C-alpha cells in the first residue's frame, strides 16, 4: 500500500480472538467496519475518472460516484469497487492501461508514479489533478473536499464530511491504555515502532488512549529496539495483520527482542488490524475507531 512510502519519509462488528497456545490476540478485518456513505443522486462535472491516489476510489464510492469511476489503483479494497479495473502493477502506474480507458480526469497524489507514466498520460491530453494525502483524522475532510472539487461535487463532499464527523463524535472513548504501534515485515527484516506522525498516533489519541511511541520517539517510524520498548512499556501492541503474520503470529511477535518484557507482552495484549484499513483515513475510519475502541476495552478487561 502507498502508506509504505511514508516509512521511508508509512477497526460495526467485532471479531473474536484467535488463540495460539496460551496466547491470544484480537483482530479487526475489513468485514468488521462499514463506510460512511451518501446515496443521493449527483450530476458530476466529469464522466470518466481514473483514480491513482491512495484511498480516493473509496471516497468516490462514498460520494456515490462509482458510476464515473472507470479505473483505479490497488490501494482501495472495498467490495463495491471489485469490478473497477486496476491500472497499476503493484503501486506502479501503467500509462497504457490508463490511456486506453479514455478518462477525462485522472486523480493522483504525491506518491503516485512513476513520473514517466504520468508524463505520458498528460501527453495524451488527459487532465491530471493531484489531491492531498491523509495521515490524521483532520486530513480526511481536506482530502474529501479536494476529491469533491475535482469531480464537481463540492456540496456532496461537504455532506459526506458532516456525516463522518457525526460518526466520529459518537466514538466511545476508551480508558487511557498505553499503546505501541509496530510496523513489521519479518520477511524483509523490517521492525519499526511508530512515533509522532505515523498515522496510528492520530487514531490512538482519538479514542482516548496513549501512543507511547509518539511521546518517547522522534520520528514517524523508528527502529524497534529493546530499549525503546523498555522506555515506553506499552499495555497493548497494535500491528497490521500481514505484519503479524510475517513474524510468525503472536508467538513470533513475543520472541522479538524486548517485546515479552513489556506489559503488553507479559499479558499477550495484541490487536491486529487489516493492512488496507488501519491507515486508510477515509470513509471507513469512523467505523474503525468504534471497533478499535471496543476491541481495546475487550483486550484490557
């Protein structure tokens, strides 16, 4: 997903627990959340749109604009979008596929590339609009307004933002648990701890919990060390589902240096969230916050 690029610079139903020996963790999947969406009909200023910006296809769906969506990137994974052609190879744009769809608008963000592919699309006379990326709850409204403006649906965008804000305000605030967000890719020997600006800090803080990395570390993503874990000593560890799988599940996680010595490790308190959901910052985020708050309460019981 495109949030991986930020590593260089990057949860109204609940699932049960998954047991591994004497340990357990709690999971939040895409099936456990719903999107905030509008259903009223809209007349747009464009008729054929290809989306190459992280999460924008999801916003288009919530704006009731899938009728004009003819191509997308791989980052949006809602079932409602499954029939929209993917025009990227991994996260790399394939200009020929985009041009063949004859769009009158292509929406990108700062992570879209390669540049040569975008230049070819522009050379074909196709309009490209860049929308902002979203890494905090506040960013969501800005991004939605930008998408609305690009497709001539400003009023629809404002309505969606109002609906999402109401849903966020209804989120149950959890007790002040101390949470550490770990970004793990065991197959690539990548073990990082989220700090200020990781994206996860915004979610954790919004449900009344404490992101220990955000107050003890300097960078959005930091090398995971026993020392950092000892200083932060989280009550709960938050990870992405594939990241947890990549280190051998919760048993493997507890074998990482320093993890077993934390309060979270001693009590096997781990929450994993679908990779495409955790840092999506879009119409599914309000539901994610509700699920995350409830799961945190269950984990800390």
